[in-house]
């Protein structure tokens, strides 16, 4: 049985925390920033913890971490 390959796109976007949850950064924070409010841009900087409904899918894409 061959090893399961890691989905490289997911590996670049999600990191596993010490408690086993997955954290990720929000999108829409790189360009076309003039029309976005300061409050919105500030909230985009913060990392988020992945919702429980998506954990199963991400875990399948990242078999080794």
C-alpha cells in the first residue's frame, strides 16, 4: 500500500496547533485595500481556528500533520 500524499495547497494554508486544532489566515488581505475599511483590514490580519464542520476534510488532506 503506497503512502498517502499530502495535499500541498492545504499544507500551505493550514497549520496544526498544539491542541490539535487547525489555524489559518483569512483571505482578501493582499491587494485592493483602499476600498476596505481599517477595521476590516485589521480583522483580516488575525489568524482563525478552523470550524469543526471542516476539520474532517482538512485532516484527510493533511495525513501527517
